[in-house]
């Protein structure tokens, strides 16, 4: 190689090595907060016909406790 090409090659390598990206992972100084405002409502409705209500009241052994 001739000296100008060698100097150019060394210069290109130096410039390329100076452009490498740097990644830094740093923890946050603030604590992690998780807000769980959850409201769970459950409503169970049972609608019985009059005949079914009469059947249950006349036969108390159908559903023992």
C-alpha cells in the first residue's frame, strides 16, 4: 500500500470505531407502582315460576340443607 492509502484506511477505521453506539441500562430512581383499583360485584338472581315455588314448598325434602 502506498502511504496515502494507508493513512486513509487508518482514518476510516478510526472514524468507524468512533461511531459505535453505546447502550446503557440504568434503573429508575422512582419505585414501580401498580394501581389495582378493581371492584368486583356479583349478583345472582333466581326467578321461579309459581308452580316451581309450590312444588318446593310442598316437598321440603327435595333440597335438604
